[in-house]
């Protein structure tokens, strides 16, 4: 039997944490003295505590760890660990993009002396867009759902033997943006006008080109909004993005290009 202090030293975890784990039912002492209230742990619980620490390092929440510890099906446990591995790989990739973005920000800041100088790098112009003949999928969805719904559009193209024209984009219809669930319309351009779901008609737009990963697209939106206000225009419809250079062109994220359009009119 190990006292709570001995157990704490062996497992390199604070007594306060052990008390918390006891309260939430994650790891209860093997024995509690009914007269003194002293807590004792068994030698076998050392392995369990070390597993808990390892699962925490993997990024599992305490609730997730508790569920894993009571699971007796090896297949499910393996699947959960595999899913967490993929999640960590995605987070690593995302962190690499953030570091790259920060490096570019530092270079810009050093050159201009303006911490917001990156927003002044955007070249914004007024343009009259062409009609866009598209297949469309509009519904409440999150950003992470894009891949699934784009796949369904391309499946339609293959099934209906349509010819894509290279246009792929996203229209944001909500007044407010919610990363998890917004009124979003995905579009894929096709050449067969008679088979289209809709035609996005020609509009006067303020537009710019964003170079880099999608995580920093908000910089382009901020620059456009500031330009529109400064030049006495106002919004006149839902903003949208057209993806011209992407990962599907075997390009690194810093080489991606996205055209951002805001339909506008003079005040």
C-alpha cells in the first residue's frame, strides 16, 4: 500500500490532482481510512495513473480518459487512439501554418514598423464579374463540412457527365459568421448552362486576392471592409470566395490563392 504522498511522488502528480481525480471518479484510492481519512493506493494503480498521464499528453480530456479506462473492447480503444493520432497530426499541420504566418507577419512588421501593415498589402479594385454557371449546394453547414459537400457536387458532375470550368467557390449568406454552422452555399462552375442549378449574375464587386492558407482569409475580409467604407461604397449582397490555386494543384499553403468578392454599390 502507498500513502497519497508516496503515490504522488512515484507518479509525479500533485496530491491536489489526485483529490480531483477521486472526486470525478477517474481514479479512486484503493483504501480510505475510516477514522483518519488518509488515502492509500495500491501498487497496481501506479500503472493506471501513468496511463492517465500518457492519455492526457495525447490530448484526451479527463471525461474521455474516464470512458477509455472503463472500455473493455480492444477494437474501440484502438480506434479512439488512432482517431486522436489523426487529430494531433492535423493540429501539427495547423500549427506549422500558424508559425509560417507569424514569420511573415514579423517580416512585414520589421519592414514597415506597423503591426497591422499586412492588411495594407492587399490590392483592392472594383470589377464587374462575369455570369457564373454553377452547380450549387446551399444549407446550414460548418467549415469542416466543405469537403463532404464538395464531393457530392463532383459526384453529380461525374454522374451527369458535366464539364467543370475550373471555378470552385463559397458564398456566405448569413449576416453573422459561425465556423460551426452557417448558411453557406458551395459552388462549382460547369459549361453546360442548361444543366446548371443557378447562374450567379454579373455584379459590381470590390475584390482582392488573398495569398496563403484559408486560416488567414479574414485579413482579406478586413482589408475589403475598410476599403469599401473609405471609398464610399456599401455592401450589396453576399460576399463570396473563388479558389484559384489550392492544395489540389499540389501547392503548399503559402502558395494558395483565393479571390474574395464583395458585391457593392455607391452610397
